[in-house]
């Protein structure tokens, strides 16, 4: 008789919205075409030539530099909503058109699940790969919660759409009605300062001032789906570095839960990334150390590849699987270091 399979830990998925789950940004008025151009600016690599002219070093977008010395277009010139319509961005025009076509809503536009974009065409508001993730985790009997984390203003619309989908209203995902996954429609807020991080949502109020574990425990205990608007001004005041990013607590000595954050603005360069990871240094303690992105990349932090998220319905599921495999090694290493210290 085979040994019983060990219980799999709870997943707490912290998911960005703009250019992760939704290819748009209502705060800037960008539709899917412009938002996709913005992503391509950060995933296309080149370098200034001898006379200062821009030269491409790769014709394939990627999250990481394809060779030494390569820098992405975004770091040199910023995000350009018309990138593939310009002379310099022309090499990526067909790729942009291909993924925009994949994103198109087929059939009669839906007032909840589709959004009108450029040229009066309608597109998916939320990527189908997200709904596929929910379906699969449910089918596998996984214990999980989803927390939307954004600096933007799209949370009410996204939460409403997910709520409708879980009622079985999405024409492509009627089986979502079988998920007993509650949706908290009240939008929460996270505000940061040098002294503390404060989370509020309706009557809930949690602060790290007296105990650094309080927000970790709060997030770990959440059920269903909900969302929080993070503190953009704090990120800006910290020069858009990890110091002012969205706070995320990780406990490598807690084997019951795995926090994973997926965001297109996660980058290995800590001076230009969007998450502020805090790793608890002792078993059950409240002291946490700031961790570099490289320590948790594809372990608890995933940089969204928007092209793959559009083209592959299993994309987010693959991200979670990869993180779970790497997390096992991360936990084993943390336990080994703790034993050595003792």
C-alpha cells in the first residue's frame, strides 16, 4: 500500500492587474493596443550605437536581457503607447498585431467581460488564462486565495467581473459557477510609511507597528478573492525602487502557506522593481529582513510575460507550478541555515 500523499500547502496569490490580468490601464486611459505597446517597450532589447542611434540586439521580446550589454527600450526612452507604430518599433509590429488579435472578444460584446479598445474593437477585460487558473486549482482540490494588488483604479470593475464569472455568467467559463469562492467587493487600501504598513478594508484595520507578522498572518488567513490598492505615492517617493514597492511578507519556516506575487513590473534590478519583499528570519518571530528580488525570483516573485499570458491559457498555472517546485528547495535551504545557526 502506497504512503498517503502529503497535503499541499495553501496558495495565496497576489496578482497585479494592469498588464498582468488586464491589458489596459484606465488611470492613463490606455486601451489594449497601447498597453501591449507599453509592455513591449520593456521586453525589447538593444543598445545605443556609436553615434547614439538605437540598435536592436534581439528581434524576440524577453523579460531578461538576451546578451551582456543589452538594455530594454523602456529604460532608455520610457513607455511609448505607439511603440510599434514608430520607425524604431516596427520590427515588433506583427507580434503586436498577432497578440492583439488573440485578445479580441469573439462574438457579441459582453457588457461585463469585454472592453472596447482601439478602432472600436472589443477585447477580453480579464485574460482567459486567469480563469483557467481558477478552474484548474479548483479541479485539483487546492486550497487557495487570490488577492489583487494594484496601484491603479480598476479594482471595482475587475472584482465585479470576477464575481459575475464565479456566478457562471462568463460564456467561455460556465463551470466557474461550481467554485465556492467568495468575492469581497469592498476595495481595501495599503498605505506605507517609515514606521509602519497599514491595511484597511471596511471595518478591518491591520498595522505592522507593534508586530511585523500581523499583515503576514492576515494575508495568509484570507479566503476567496479580494483586492487592495497599494501606495503609489510611497513607491514614487522611493524612486520606484523595491524600498517603496508593494509590501510582501514571506516566512520560509511556515510550511502551511506559499505566497506568490505575479506582476509585470517585477524586475531583478532592485532599484527599478515594484515589490518590497520582507523575509522572516526566525521561526515564529516578528523580525523580517528586506530580501533582494533575485532571492525570490520564480520562487515567490514572478515577472509577468504578457505575451505568454495572452497566447497560452496555461500560463499562470505554469508560473505557479514553477514557483512551487523552486519553493521546496528554498524552504529546505532556509531550514538548513536555521539548523546551522542553532
